[in-house]
């Protein structure tokens, strides 16, 4: 519980708030990414190879995690976290136009940028916590960071996105306006990225 005292520090409190917002964005991908790819018409490349295409995201994670030391050294920790938030905008923006003529290419690009979106904030965020907390609460602070992203943020993302999609983007029991939903999620990620750029020092 001592880790909650970190909320008295404006910068740490702001960081944890953005962790919640990022966790919500991450949950959107976890909940709907595979369902979206599986919704493509039977016989199309995306529908036929949806599992293989989606697995590109995991390969991307592995590659991008190896690039973090380079990016941290060259751009600094705030910019690396900002790159992650921008990558979420691209992730959902590419998904939004996945049903166009360039659909397969855009979806593959979305899976590639997922590695940056996922790794850059979680890893650099963990390093930020490590560098800005005292040794007596450091482990608890790391747990708090994970709770904000994969706990509270994921829960909020689950509840909010489910209600939004059911209310505004559900066309029928089996059909969803994925274009509109992904555009909304991209806009959400863009707002978070802009706020992070302006507020987080």
C-alpha cells in the first residue's frame, strides 16, 4: 500500500493515469483484433490466414523489444512512450481501412506496429518507475504500474468498448461496423498521445 503514496507526486500520478488510458487501448486490441480479422468474407486472404496474420504481432513484439535500448539512448524515455501511443493510433487506423483495396497490406502493417505499441510503453514505463522510486517501494510501484495497465485500464477498456460497440457500431447480431469502431479507437489513442505530449514532463 506504500506505493499508493506515489500519487502524491504529480508526475508519478500523471504517469499512472496515462498507464490506465494505455491499458484501455491495449484491451481494445486484445478483445477485438482476432474477431475483426475473422469477420472478413469467407475465402479472402485475411479470413483464410487470420491466425497467421495476427501472429505477426507476436513476432513484432520480439523484434521491437530488442530495439528499445537504441530508442531510449537516442530519443529519451518520454519520446519512447510517446512513440508507443502514436503506434496505437496507427494500429487502429490501419485496421479501420483493412477492408479497402490495400486491406491485407494495412492489416499486416497494423500487426507490425503493434510490437512498438505494446513494448515501448510497458518496458520504458517500467524503467521510468525503476528510476523514479525509492528502493523500499520499487517492487510495489512496479506492481502498481502493472495493475494500472493490465488491471484497471483493461477493465475500463473492456466495459466501455463493449457498451460503445453494442450501442453505436452493432449493425446486426453477426455484423459490426468495424471501420467506424476502429476509427473511434484511433481517435481515442490520438487524444491520449496529445495529452501525454502536453502534460507529461
